[in-house]
């Protein structure tokens, strides 16, 4: 499955070609406005890459500053258990202004997920997944979101279409020179 490194869990949330030669790992927070702004940039890069780039989502809820980040992460994992991670991912960012329990239940209904599983005690069963992502983020010196790694190399600075494309193109050039 594509580029494998310590940043990619065994069962990752992947958008794009699972075997793409370039992997962008994002440690993100569903309540973070910068993650919300980066999402369409990342999606466009994956979609326009002709299968060359995949995005792997990892949870890094900044629960000290974003009170709904952890419950939103748990809700996305509950949606994932029903095959709807990316639908919930997109809905959470689209409705970032209401990530309360009532808001999460409404989003679950919107994306076709059983709303009883996304909040409360039932959602807590997904805590280990979120905790493992968070621990991996800390191990890779993630302190804020979005934190991006392109084939294991930390992407620094603002997430823009041009800057991300340049990072991907630099990888292509490096591989071409190495041959």
C-alpha cells in the first residue's frame, strides 16, 4: 500500500489512490479553522494528481483550546465504522460552527450514519484510535494543526496549493535524480 512509514497506521483513513507513491499525512483537528481551510487544498491536490498523491488523516484534537475537537474525532471514527469517514470528515468541517452533541447527531443523520453511535458512551469505544493518533503526533513533535508530512518529511509553513504542489514535485525530482 503506497509509501509506508511510521506516520501511517495499519488501517489508515485514505483519500485518493491507496497505492499512490506520494503520501501526505495530516494530523488534524475538526474544530481547527486552519484545518478547515487546508481541507479543500488537500482534496484538490489529491484529485488532480492522477493517482500520484494520497491523503492520510490522523487525529490530533487540540482539546485544550477546542472543546469539541475530541468528540468530533470520536464521531468521525463512529462514522468510519459504517464506512462513512470521509463524508463525516467533510461534514464536520462544513459545519464547524456547531460540533455540540446535537450538531454531531444532525451531521450523522446528514451523512447516513446511525446517529445513536456518534455521541456519548457509544462513541467512547473509538477513543483508542484517536489516542493512538494523538500519541503518534506527539512522537513526531506535532504541536499544532494542521501538521503535514509529505512522504515522512515535515511540511513547514502555510498550506497553499502552490506550496504543496512544489513539495510533491520536489519529491518527483529527487526520485528521478536518484535513479
